């Protein structure tokens, strides 16, 4: 399998996955195996989101912003939101700790 393209894509259930430009840049810098694993995990999350009926309990939220959820793979953290109405999983941030920071730690 080739290195994933981190542009927008549709899952088999037609749930859209969108990746911000900054997050896509950080994802492209990761090792190929890590990229493939993260992409599969995001696909799995979107497929599971498709199985859950839409929630109306939070329709009262004034700001309209969706809470950011977190996917953790080792020390890599992916922050994303799920919009059930638009059938979209949006990757907002990817946090990859700098290895030099660990070398400097006590």
C-alpha cells in the first residue's frame, strides 16, 4: 500500500473525512506505517459514527462548535470532531512531540 493522500476522502459508508492543511502536513511527515495505521483508525471511527443514530441531545448548544475528540497512537495525538448532520469527521490538529524534548527531559 502506498503512502496515504491526506486530502478529503469518503469512507465506504459515504462518511466524509476532512483534514486541515496544517494537520495534513504533520501527518505527511510521519513514518509510512504510522500514516497507514492512523488513516485506518480514522476510517474505523467514521464507520462507527455512521452506525450510531444522530444525537439531538446537544442541539441546544449555543456556540454551535463541536467538541474536539482525541485519537492517541503512541505519543501522537490527533484531535478531531464528528458532525453527524453533515456526516463529516474533521481532523483539526495533529500533535507530534519533538524527540529532542524527550532527550532534554530529566
